[in-house]
C-alpha cells in the first residue's frame, strides 16, 4: 500500500468513527427524546384520567344528593294538600274542647294526635312563630299591618293567622302573620 492509500484509509476510518459516533449520539438522543415524549404522554394521560375520575366522583355525589333531596320532598305535594285539612282539624279541635262530652273530646284528641304524629314522622314540622317575634320577610308572609297595640310591637308580629310548615329543611308554607306599624 502506498502512503497515499494508507492516508486515505486512515481518513476513511476516522470519518467512519465520527459518523458512527454521531449515529450513536443521534440514536441515543432519539431514544431519549422518544422516552421523554412517552413520559410526557403518560403524564398527560394520567392527568386526563385523574380529572375524569374526579369529575365522575363529583357526578356521583351530586346525583346521590339530588336523589336524597327527591326522596325528602317527594311527598311535598301530598303534604301541601293535607295542610288545609290539618288547619280545619285544628280549628275544629278548639271548638270540640269546649264540649262537655268527655268521650268525644278523648276520641277526637286521639285522632288529632295520630294525624299530627303521622305527618311529623313523614318530615312535616310546624314553623314556630308567636306574637311578639320579630318580623322577617324571608321567613313570614305579612297579610296586613295594623297599628301596634304597644310601642314594643312596632315592626313585630302581632298575630299569627295561619301556621307555617316545613318539610325537612324546606319551608312549604310560610306562616301568615299580622304585623304592627
């Protein structure tokens, strides 16, 4: 081999080494880039999964809460239609108490208590309001205003015309009151 051929061969070897090294670097960088890309994609998918899971959990909580609320107030229409009957029964009870027939009073009292207890067990509660309480437009329905009999009843409830009721935490009928001015 001539010196020129030897030198050419050495240059070829050097070029091949450089090319091999650059190809190895490229493949390593390519693998690193691919690996990094895959890790990023996995993180994105994991984040997407966690968000979807959280959204589903919120959906389950919301629907169970709505279902419970529906069960609580499912009988609201029936309760609202029973309120006038209960009012009539309360008015009749006041008149029957004046009777001298003890057996009649006892029988009606049993029926009255049973009706009230049954409705109470179904979630119906009376809204407690009495004369002298402060009037609140969010909690009471003012039927009329009259001149206050005393100074301390100005802006307060003077009389309760009709009882208010709530079913669970929801008021289904506001108490109707007369306020003092």
